[in-house]
């Protein structure tokens, strides 16, 4: 309830005691409502401040290297379950080496379907024996990677 809605025709040149009492009662009832609201919500407010303080202490501890064991264990479990897939999906890398029987091999993530390696085998080509990296923009070629026993 707004002041001017309750007192629309207040003429400040003709202030009388009835008007003053009405305004005083309005101010008192508003203050009482505010005090009632504060009293009913003070417990929740204090609990909220306690939670904020606890979170701040936790953050300060993290900054100082004091990481709770439960958090570390959860992080370890998440890394064990997700890190390999995350790296395979986001980082493109290949290891090169030789197989046990002497052949050159490139080890690639299975998700790396758009690139493959090849060698020029035409004796008359200037690039004979060179390693080629081929790119398949349409992902039509299924790349098979070297695995032990193939």
C-alpha cells in the first residue's frame, strides 16, 4: 500500500492532528511489518550466513592446497572414467614406431577417422618411400589401426 494511495488529497498547508495521527499509524504499522518479517526470517538469514562462511573456508582451504579427501576421491574416479575419452575426442596425436617384425607403424586414436598414413610405392615417383598423410573430409574411409597380433 503506497502512501499517496492512502492519502491522495493531503494538503500540507492545512495539516491537522487527524492527518498526523493517520500518517504516524501508517509508519508504525509498516515498521511493525518489517520487524515481524525480520524476526521470522532471522534464523534462516543466520543459517545462510553460516553456509556462506563454510563455503568461504572451504575455498580458502582449496587455495592453500587443503583438498578434502572425498573431493580427491571423486576427482580420481572421474578422471579414471572420462579422461581417456576426453583426450581422444579433443587432442589429435599419433605415435610412430616399428612393429616387432620391423615394419613402420603409426598408432592413432580410434576416433581419428579423417586422417590416415600411406607411403608412395611407385619407384619412378620422386616421393618414393615418403610418408604421406591423407585427409578424408567426408569421413568415408574407415581407418584400421595396428593392434598386436594382426
